[in-house]
């Protein structure tokens, strides 16, 4: 041990001397302006060697080369320091991949700002979704090869009616219908979206506001449209309008009488139900309501034309008249059904009933039960061939059903009545795959997350009573 220590010390000293000499010689090379030349020379050499090999067809086939180019252009990554140095070297000394990388770098900052390493999308997406908790999912990349629209529909165009929607903590916090217009701005408490950035997008996509919040932008359904369009009087609510269509058994090709036109909501649902082979006569007492109904009808049709590239049927005739004295207007016409949403409908029944085909249904929309009683009392006195078959209300109860989350945003876990070790031994333990999935940090296993499920705290109240009257054949 006493002998070996000095020997070890000597070896160490020799190594230190050699190391210091190397450092000094490198330093002297740097001071003489030979910086990197050794590296550069070996780099050039390897490139030159490869270039020579390529000429000889030894190592890189042209298909491999183009595949590599394609890969490189897809990646669009920035140049490494080594690649930048290659920019200082003669062109003919460079391999094609290095040349291409250098060319990309010279295309300018717009390209460079789009530079992403492979896997960026996923990492960025997960980061964004964490950062924008409850602001909706980030925009998924379009599925390759899949059309971006519903069959028969186009990408979003100026003039279309759209709905913007923001949800937070399972509740809709913001919903707005708007018309896409050049230079328009969608304003909200969550920031601004320029209409120019929406046009040309696929419908039903999350777009970011100026504050980075995700807002769902989708096309307006007919239900959205009637709920958000400018109203004159109150509309027949979609749930009730849909039930009335069922009550009347309206079919494509039918001819239907409607009154009053009001804001035109029911007219639109009827228009869709009877289709291009059918028609609707919509009678409205008030001139202002008559004009509102026509305007709303035409606005929807215009948006439809843009969206589908085809006409919405022009099948509603709006007439301004008092239905109670519209015998002349209705003369000679027969209807498969009638939808009445006006005050004192029993006063209009003597005019309407003769025009209904035998077996046809007259569906009546009434807000108050006392109006239903007036209707029945009117029927009793009028001696019309009408049978009251049904009086209903259409309750729609919204529910909140969602996976339970902890305060930190992680999923809660279902509590087992068995201790953990017993669960592992068998019993109702999740299967191996699921346990693996949970342990590896992926989504919790199926069935392992508890749900909250209860009626939504905000419910729509009463809207209407619907009465089905059927014309009896003699
Ligand atoms: C509640 S609104 C109808 C709303 C319509 N169903 C909708 O979905 O937009 C009732 C309408 O009936 C009209 N009205 C009332 N009495 C009428 C009558 N005798 N003849 C025609 N229209 C009448 C009113 O002017 C009013 O516009």
C-alpha cells in the first residue's frame, strides 16, 4: 500500500500534465484563428465521403433520399449550430439533406415560427388543455383523409348563421348566434374572435379568442335559430313545436294551415316537415308580426342556401288576415292539419274546421290551463265535428351527468368497500389491463370514476299546454 500510493500519485500527475498540454495546444490553435477547423474539416470530410458514396450509388438510393427529404420537410425544424456552420461551406461540399435544411432556414421567419419538433402537437395540446382549465378542449388536428364537413355542406362562409358557445364547469356560460361577416368581430367576456379567422373553417370546431379561450363555433340548428332570432311575439318553443308536428302527424307533401304566424318559428318547423312537395298557409292578424315572420323565414333560408348550396323550400305563404273572418281566404282549400297558436282559438274553429280533411288534426298551443278550459267550453257550445283527444304538457328536464372531478382537475376515484390488498387478491378488482392503465398514468380504468348525476339546477319552466282536436268524418 505504502509503495502503491506514490505510484498512483505519479500516474495521476502524468495524466494531469498530458491533459494540460492538450488544453494549451487547443488554446494556441484557437488563438491562431483555427477555431473549429479541425471539426469543420472532419465534417467536410464525412460529407465529402458521403457525397462520393452517393455518386457511386453505394449508400443512399434516390428513393431513400426523397423519403428523407420528405421527412425533413414535414418536420420543419430549425437548423442546429452545426447546420448553420455548413452554410459557410462551399455548396458542393454539402450533402442534400443539409442543403435542404439550410434552404428552409432561408425561407424566412414565417416558416421558422411554424417550426415544430416531432411530438410537439401532443405536448402542446396537453399543456394548453391544462392551462385553459374548463375552457374546452384544444383544437384537435383534422383526421387525415376525412372530409371536414357534414356531407352536402361547405366550409363556413360569410353570410352564414353560426352559434358560438363557451362552457365552463359543465355549464354553458356564453352562447350567441351571429352572422359571419367580413371584418366582423365576435365579442365576449372571454376575448374576441375575428370573423375573418372563422370563415373557411370547418363547422363545429373550437377556436381561440384573443385571450386564448376555446370557443366552440358551429352552425346554427333550426332550434338555435328560432330561440335566438329577433322576435315579435313569443314563439312556439321547439319542444312544443316538435310535439305538435307529431300530434298532427305532418308528412312530406302535406298542406297545413297555421295561425298566427307570430315570429315565424312554427312556420319554419312546418316548412321543413312538409318539404318541397308540401305547403303551409300562415295567417297573421298584425302587420308588424306578419313582417317579422317573413323576415325570419327568409333569413333562415338565405343562410341555408349558403350552407348547403341549395334552396330551402319556398313553401310558406304568409297572409295578413284575421283568421276568425278568413272564410274567403280559405275558400276552396283543404288542409291535412292545422296548428293554432293564437288567443281565443275557439273563435277561429268555425272557419277552420270545414277546411280540414276528415280525420285531420288541429293542434292548439295554449299557455294557460284556463285557456284550455275556454277552448273546451267553446267546443261544447259550437257543435263542431271535432273530438278533443288529448291535452298534454311537454316537460323537458335537463340533467347534469359528468365524471366527478377533484379540485385539482384530476378524476375522483370510486371507493371500494374492500381493503386494497383484498381487492388485489380477487373479488371485484378491476382487470389487469385496467390496473396497468391506471398505474401507467393514463386515463383511469373504465368504471373506476364516480359520476355526478342530478337534475340541472336551471330548468325551463312551463311553456304551454297542447290540445289535440281531430275532425270526425260524417
Ligand atoms: C304567440 S304568437 C304565435 C307565435 C308563433 N307560433 C311562432 O312560433 O312564432 C300569436 C300570434 O297570433 C296572432 N293572432 C292573434 N289573434 C289572431 C287572429 N284572430 N288571426 C290571426 N292571427 C292572430 C297574434 O298577432 C300573434 O302574432
